[in-house]
C-alpha cells in the first residue's frame, strides 16, 4: 500500500531543551499524536490543532504550527479542495466534519451597524436606570380583552387566557446539542447554567439524562426524526418541546452519531443499543407535509395537556419564510431558525459548506413574511447559527428575532478550540466525547460558571447597547430595523434585510 | 415633501379641557403656548380644537394641506368618489408677517357614502393600504371589517401616502387641526383660532433639529378624532411603525409622533382596551415593579407587556392626546420630558411648564407634576354631550 498522499495539516513543534519530559502532553492528547521514545515525538498527521497539549505544558515547550508545505499557488484549486480529493481518492467515502460552516461567505452581521442616541433622544445609563431584557417565549394573541372589576388595586382585569409562556431573563438561550454528541458534564453544565441564568438549554435529539431532571423548568426537549429518548416522561420533564425538522449545519439530512460515542449512558438515554450508530433519518417518517407536522404539534400538545409551548426547528433555506408561515399556521408556538453557520457534531462537509442561507437573511425574510400575513404575534422567533458576540445578538434581534440561541459560543466558553473533529469522539477537552478518561476532564462546576459568566457578559453588553439606543426594554429593539444601517451592501441585500444604507 | 427623513425634535405642549364641554375661545391656548416661546424655534406650531364645528358635528371634517392645485384637484376627485361633500371651503387665515410659503389650506365636511362602507373590504390585520399596487389604483380593497371609521382611516392614509403634495391635517368629527411652519403664537394668529370656540384645545411649539420646513410635519398629528402633541422622540419608532403596518396603518409622515395617534386608535378603538389600559401598554411599569404583584393589575400589566411589547413607546416623551371624550397626558416611564397638570373648577390643564398653566389660570386649585408613565385622563362628565 502506498503511503497516503494527504499532507499533514499541522506540525507539532517541541522545544526539547525546555521540555522536562513530564509526558503531560501525551496524557492530554485525545488524538494519539504524541509518543515517548527517549523524548517526546509527534505524529504530525494526527494533529488537529485542539491545543490541549500546548495549554497544559507547564514549560510552554510545545506549540502547533500550520504546515507551511506549499501547493503551487492556484486561486481555483485551493489546498483544501486538493486535500479533499486525496482523501476521497483514498477512502471513497463521504467526508465528515464537525462544527459550523467555516467558508468565507459574506457575513452580513459584519455589514450591519447599530445606531446610538445623541442629544435629541438621550441615551440611558444601564448602571443607573433599569434596563430590561426579559423575554417571553410562546404564542401571543393579536389583542387582549379586559374586563371591569372592582378591586382595591385597579378596576380592570385580564379576560383573555394566554397560551403557555416561558419567562426568560435574557433573550439568549442555549442551542440544541445532544447528549451523545457532547458529554454528560457538558450537558449538565448547560442545564445548570440555564437554570442559574433564568434561561433555557435544549437537549438536542439525544434524550434527557436523569441527572438533568432537576432542571426541567429550564429545558427544551427535542423530538427529532430518530425519536431518540422520546417518551411521556421526557415530554413531562420539559419547559417546552421542539420538533426538529432541520439543522443549519446540515439542512435536509438527518443526524449522525457514530457508534464510538454510544456508550452505556448514551444508549440508555437514547433508548438504543450501545455501540450502534445513531442515525436519525432525513425526514420524519410521519411528516411528509405541513398537515402531518400540524398533527405532530397537536399530538405533543395533547400529550402535555397544552401546558407547554411546542415549536418547530428548521434550517434556514431558500423558502424559509413560506415554511415558517406554514409552521405558525400549523399551530406551533415558536419557530426556531438555524442559519448555515450553525454547528453540528457530525455532518458531511459538502452539505455543511454548501447548503442553506445566512441566518441574517432568514430572520429578515421570515419576520417580514409573518408581518405581511398579520401573524407575527402567533409565534416566538428563535434564531441561531454562529452568533459570536452580543453585537450579533443585538443585530439579530433588531432584524426581528425574539430570542437567539447559541451553541458554538457555549462550547467555546467551555474550552472548545473549534478543531472540528467532534465526530471522532476524541475531544481532548472532554466536551464532544464519551471516552471516560476524556469526559472526566470537563469539570461541570467550572463549565457551569464559565457559561453563566458568558451569558452575564453578553446580557450586560446588550443592556449597554439598549442604553446607547435610548431604550430600556428589549422589545423596543426587537424588529426595529430603523436602528440598523448597512455598510457595503447592494440595494437588493438592503431591501431583503429591510435596512437603510449608512449615511441615510 | 413626504419623503423627508425622520425629524427628531424638542418642543412645548399644552392642553386645556373643560369637563362640562363648555366651549371657550382659542385665545386661551394661544396665550398658554406663547409663554413657552423659548421651547420652540419657529419651525413648527399647531393647535387642535374640539367642539369647534357644532353645526357640522356629524360630519368628518378633513383639514387638507396642498402643495399645489393639481394635488387639490386629484384629492377632491378622490373625495367625491367616496364621500358626500356637505361643504368645501378654504380654511380662513389672515396674512401674517412671519408666516410664509403657505400651502393651499382647505376644509371639507364629509359624510361617507353608505355603499362605500358596505363594499369596503380592508382585510383585518393586513397592510392593505400599504401595498404599492393599492396606491396605483386608489380603489377600495377587499376584506372583512366594515366599520365606517376603519374606512375613513384607510382613505386618510391613502391620501397621505399616494396623492402627491396632499396631506390630511385632521379627519375627526367636530374637531380640527391648525398647524404650520412658524412659532405657534404666529400660527395661531394666522389661522385666527381666537375666532373658534371649543371645549378642548391642545397646542404645540416645535424645535426640530433639522429644517425641512414643511407644514405637514408640524404637530398635532391626527387620525379620526385622535390628536397628539408630543415633546420628545420615540426611540422605538422603528418597531412601532412596523407593528402598526400589520394592522393597516402606514406611517407616511416619517415623524415619530404619527405612531402615537395610530396606536391609540388601534388599542382603544379597534382592540377595545380602556384608555387606562391602553396607556399601561404604551408606557408599562418595569418588571421589577410587577414581580411580586400577583394581583389582577400585575397580571394584566404583565400580559399587556407580552402581547403589546411592540407598541411600547420607548424614549423620551410627554404627550397630550385629545379625543372627542376628553384628554390624556402621559410621559415615558422614566419621565425624560416634562409634564405638569393643573385643575380649577371644571378645567383640566396640561403643559410642559407650569407657567403656561398659570398664564391662563393664575390660581389653580391644584398643580402637580405628572408621574412617570402614569396617565392623567380627563373625561367629559357623565351625560355631558360635546
């Protein structure tokens, strides 16, 4: 057999003078890159640049470099496309990857800027004045009825009965990431952080481990095409239920959890045999049209006696607006839109990188469509897909999202280095793995604290942004595209986003 | 003219209301606004008077501003199609040394042609009047709601949106708006408002921060009998406007104040929320003040916030809102603009500054500063007909 033609992506550099041969790097590497043969020796071909070794070397004697090996420069045949062909020529398989789309498509968030107040409307100082981020997830009626009553505190009372609403203290929730794709400590940390921050985590399609039961009031449970872990108890242990149709990283295809990651715990939680690949089908086999979806929505509502919101998650695709409108009319309480930069534990690279549309466009199109039809109040709109900071969050809300969900950012908060190898199950950081020796590296307490801190930091920044905009409630930013301006966008893009160009 | 960017502004506002519907001359409101001269800069002033057309009190009175005869011709053609015009005449004015570039000012006393309302089918909850196709044909749309007032609202929005150079200053019954570019005291003299008698007057002096100098941009802003004078800037204008579009209100004037008039019309007239409750939606209490208030009021305020969050008026404002049955004074929930109230006998006074109240009522029984976000509502006493 000839040696592989695939060149190493990274080079592991070791300073053998500084190295004390403590072998900590060998222990830390989840990918088996390092070995001890008289001194530390690296198999460069296995390195994914997860930086675990470099972070934990007490001497700073190890670091990772991009392999400078040069293909002859070619603007069309990039090193990535050449290497992909080598891989497929050698394996004949579908190339897999983890995390979100990393291609250099236009990032519309980076072409939008926010407004601020000067003189005529004063900015508001969030350090001195109340600043409100509270958001309610759930379907709202178009209007309310009140009745006249004689009480000591007021003469009017609410006559309309609202459908179930979930109170969020910040408009940021955690995105769906399954137990199986990520470790139990990671799942627990997300649930605890959501609980401590007054927001929600989302189980993803992997079921709900019993250790998360205490956090039920902060959990969205997912019902995906594989129905993993779905039973009455699962539905009862949730604040809200989400039917997952699509995922931003892999629109139109199902879930992929390699058997390597299906250990005893995962197998029990998912209700599948240990060691088997958990492949959820591309479509739900009971949903082939919108009326089928409506049936499932109401089946879940019936099963939970109309006590919790039931929503639908779709990938942002070309006709997301029409689909979202159908979902709203099918009885959903929320629509969860996942843009093409949304992450994944495993997806075919070709799908991740080439299918779907930017979340910015999808939010704008869906919000517009629901307003044109006069049904915007009927659903809460959750947006997700690669939000990097509170600026992205604010812009998404201004475009029309009620709530944003963060997945990748939450993983990064727990230590993820975006090496994109989640599907291998070798995550050296103990996040996207089920190998016991790796899982135990993630301290759920510490991870919880880091997640709480992240939410707190972003929420404080959101308050600063609201204050600068001269408003003291997040609902005054929501859908207020007047407070956005576009830079470097063409007329059509501006029109779709519903924003004016900067300077106007 | 209608395509100017939004114009932020500072201002003076004032309202005088008699609960017995006793009519008094517009001279009072003129004196009250005059003492607040420094709060405006000569780029806008205006007044709304209620009860001023008793002989036509059942007619929708349209005050129109035209930039030229072509606009007038087109508008009158449009009006004739939809309304019976009981009377049509220029709005009386007197030449004034400090008022120039006057548009054609005309008023019409109108009744809706009955069959127009029957065939009116503006779809509830959709933005029928805002679709571009609608503009081209200027025809009735199709839909379900048949309220005569909905029909009038749609015609007003159509004229403002689609007829070039025509602008409806007011469209209510037995009320009218007199406004233009200039200091308010000059505008009042120009319109001879001392010659009218009404039971409710509101006034406005404007300090815009740029200079479009167009008459339609002056306050009050109106729809039907709602009129709003406003000091401040609605920082939530962007979402308030988009929210209103869902219900067929198209904001044509690019001025934040416009949304306030439409929101009162939507929340009170169309959704049936009592005024007190509508104000609770527009300037809601903070969550921290609602949490722990499990009573009926807390529940109502919380639900209003959830359902009407897009109607929340955020940013600095104090407003005086007039309508046939009375007057409302309201400020934003952290009171970034002033509003003072006074009472004497059957009169209720509202103004940016106390001096304006004392100018017309030197010894009020009571004077108080309005609390942030808490409405002051003056209503005609029971049984009193305007």
